């Protein structure tokens, strides 16, 4: 048996990391295009997702759901259901969830299947020998209710907003600034509720062994999910293990523990056998979470040179009763542009529809495009180029706090994007035609807050000179397996094929999880620190200072002496542990990811159809760890923005709050034929305040401005302004002469 030596490195980001260690490594596997190590498993079908692993004896559960929008369940036809073929149990346990936990809640969400808060809420789990039997029985469930649906509220128009409103920023006198401005914009914009629509439906398979619960599920943040599941069940978190090695997309919908995990765990305990619960696509739409609709009032005041003197941004959003989360629409507004007078406020109402929750770039994804649409209107009113207007209003410091930016290359993104896109050939509004097609170009800023979340990792350097990376971090299609392997390989001087990465197991060191665009920077930094701890111990073994040791291709090189790592280890294992956490940098500097996005559209004068002909995104988001996966994230984000601008909208029945478009056939996501040529450019960037890798998030900033750029392009093409998203052809036709 080999001996194991443990070493560790912890870092709190209290000061800027000016060393930029990854600029001094020599393996050459970081910041270069690299294929996903798990890619062949996924494309060949060998990567097992949550509901593709069924232990022997697995039974299947299906949810029966409320057919009223508000009230109480007083009884069900239990005896009739028990007599149906294959039915094993009908579970109406008070621990069943009303709705999923919010991201990083670390405690149970609202529980209890008896009180109904929205139509489609799960009220019972039917468990049977086969999936078909469980579904048939669930669809045969008849519930008796105390029906209070007449008291339910389904639309913000009929809701009362909570008071007082949250004022994010209030400085100076906005009303006075508006009254004295040379140019103003004061408009109201609307964005619809949207659905995450991840490829893999929510699913969980649960089993118990010797009092220990194991759940294989589709979740994004395992360390907090364990606590949420344990609290929901009333057991110690030490008795819960969650496995999520592969997750088929989440976009925020799988941040918190869901109905299926709690129900499967309860059913498995009662039946003493594994139980699988997978949501039907329509259940995913109706019983998980959604992005809130919004009504936004934007006020802009500018002097005669186009410099902002005032900014007002108020947002009205909704959520379910009892939920603390509400869409942070105005999150980026306080620091994006200058302006001494500002009023930024947030209003919340409560509806009897499924809870709102985090969806890719919560807040900025719908707040930034609206501000950018208003900026475009201001540019037109002032007779200033939209890019020049933005350049004139980029602040030197955060206007809301006075803090310096950790880095801000927004101006460079705008200038580079304009050059690449041919911006200065942009036609005057409504003047360029190609047969029936009206052509136009639009621009928008993309901005998203940057965060660092506490994260831990472990690396084991084995006697044969190979390494294993371990953390409970998840890969939801974003490239976690790739970049964590690259970071470890680069720091330890190993070829990629000599590093393996194990993710998605809550028994491993707790990471940030996937979400908020903080996964790569947070989990990646903990891997870097673990590798640095190992490197420091290797330096001791070859009797040199760590700064004098070079690691490359499995060799430790000190001066003219090169020794293989296996010889340095001499049969030992080195276990490195890394831990990163935020510190004063987060408070002392405003951190954000920046970009500029451009779109060219064609609008049919006959049908009102909008075609996006090309898109460009230029981003500055610190060190790019893997250009391949980063570009992929940007492509997905920009397509997200296209959907927000043109097609995506959850439609509720105003009579009972039910979904009218609850599947991928009716909820319109851009398809291959809708998506044009997309260019992505990354600017060379470093942020020493963000983390020791000087990297920042990229997956969410890419969807924060694109909708604004597309809608601005439509205005340039048609000469008409659209302030109600999505811009569907009926809205276009109504405005065409």
C-alpha cells in the first residue's frame, strides 16, 4: 500500500493576485482549444443521465397534479387507484414539495401537498411497477377540493404590488434632471415569462441502504442540494448522497432540489426498493420554475452632448406567495453607465402561477436589453451614433458606490465589435431594402455581475505520475470536465491524458456548483490551489524553491536536472486540497463581465417576419480557460437572446393560470434554421481581483445584450420602435404602414 501525504492551500481574495501564475506555466494546455474529455461518452450514449440508471427492482413514480389554482385537497379516490394494475403506493406525505427550492437555499422549500398555490402543483405521487402503470393511475386520480380559485390572481395587471418597493439606488434628483435635460427617454417596456426548457427533464432515482439515502438526479449545486433534501425529509445531511455525473442542461431550473427527489426518496423508503421519478415535459413547464415577466420603466436624461445626467430604471415582477426570490432586473443598471441622478427600484407582486426562479443571467438577461433599447432611443433623439453615445457614458468608477472597477473593457468591446461588424455602414432607419425585406443593424452592451463562491477541490497525484481531480462540481453542458482537467494538467505539468476528473458526487469536496457564471472561476480556482499545494511539496522533495521548479510532461525540472514525477514520489501519493473564498476584493471593487453585441436583421414588409441574418459578440471576461467551450457558451447565450427577442413567451390562461404552451412544440425556441451565422471574439483580458486565475464568467453575459441588439436592429430596419417582447410578426404587421 502506498503512503499518502496531504497538503493544502486556502486563499481568501482580500488582495489582487498580481502573480498571474498561469502565465508562467509551460505545459501549454490552458487557454487553448480543447475537446471535452467526456464528449465521446455523451455522443455515443454511454454517459448515463439521471433517469438512465435504474438499480434492480426499480419502481416508477408519476405525479398527479392539482386541477385548481388555489384551495385545499380534502380527499382523493385512493381505493380506486390502489386497485389499478401494478399500483404499489399512493403517497400524500406532508413532506412533498409545493415547488422546488431556490438556488443555494440550503433548506427545504415550502412543503405540503394539501394546500394548493397554483394549477399543476403536484398533490400526490403514484408508484407502480412500470412507468405506464404509474402514469395511468396518476391520470385517473380524482381529487376533492375546497376550491378558492376565484380568489387566485393570474396576471400582474390584477395584482397588488408589495410596499415599500426595494430601492436599489437613489441618488440626486431624477425628476429635476429629466426636467432640465436636452434629450430624454421615458418609456415602458415589457418582457414575458420564459421557461428554461433544458434538454434533459428533471428526474431522480432514489434508494436506501442501511439508513443511507442515495439519489441520482439532475441537479446543479450538490452541496446545497444535499442540505435541501435532508431538511425536506427531516434527516441528517450526513445520511444523504446525491450523484449527478452528467446533467443535460439546467439554465438555473435545477439549482435547488425538486419535487422528484423528495418524492422518490419518500417512496423508496416506504417500499424498500429503488424508485425513479422523471417529470414529463409538460410537468417541467408547469411545476418547476420560470423566469418572471417584467414591466420596466426606463427614464434617461442627457445633456446636449449626449452625456447622461439621470437614469431611472424601475421593474415590476412577480413570484409565488412565500418565495423570497424575485427577478433582479435592475442588477447591472447602477454601474453600467454614468449619471449623477438616479432612481433604480424593484416592485414584486404575488401570482397563483408556478414560482419564478433563476434563469440564465437572472436579472441582466431581461434588464440589460431593455436599458439598451432605451439607450438606442436616446441616441436617435440626440442624433448621436448609438456606439458613440455609449462610449461617452462609460463611467470611470462605479457611480453607485464610488468603487473602482476590477476591470472594465466595455469601450474596447464596442470599438472592436464596430470594426468587425462594419457598423459604420449602418443605414439610416427604414432606408435599406432587399426586395420585400427591410434591412437593419443594431447594437447593445452586454454586462453581467461577476461572483466568486466558496469552493473546494482535491487532487491526488498517484505514484505513476498521473493525477485525479475530485470535486462535487457539476457539468451541465458547460465544459466543467474540460477546464478542471486543463487547470490541473497545466499546473502540475502533465499531458491531458494523464489527468482524470471526477465530478457530480456530493461525497466529494463541496464546490460552488454550476450557476451564476461562477462555476469555472470558483471551482477552477480551488483546483488550481490544490495543484499549487502539490507543486510546493514537490519542490521540497527536490530541494528547490517552488519558484525555481518547472513541471512539464510529467517531469520536475530544477536547473539542469530533470526528474520524472514517479521518481520524485517514490511510491507515495500526494493529496492536495484547495479552498477558495471571496474576500475584500468583492467589496472594494465592482466586478463584472463585459461585452458588445451586434445583430443584422431582415424584416418582411409583406408578412412581418423577422429574420436574423448575422450576430456578433465581443467579450472581455478575464482569462479564457478553453476557447472551444467558452465560444460554445457564447453561441448558446446569443441564441438565448434571439429567442428572448423574437419567439419565447410563456402564455398563461387568464381564466385559471394554466400554461397554454407547455411543451417544445408550442414554446418556441430558435431552431437550426432560425439561427444565423454567429461570430464570437474574446479580447485579451485579466482581472487580478477576481480570483488567482484572473478568469471571469462567460456563460451568462453572452445572453445579456443580444435581445436588445436584435430589437434595435428591427427599429433600424423598419423605423418603428418595439417595446413589448417578443417581437412577433403580428406586432410588426400592426406597426407597418
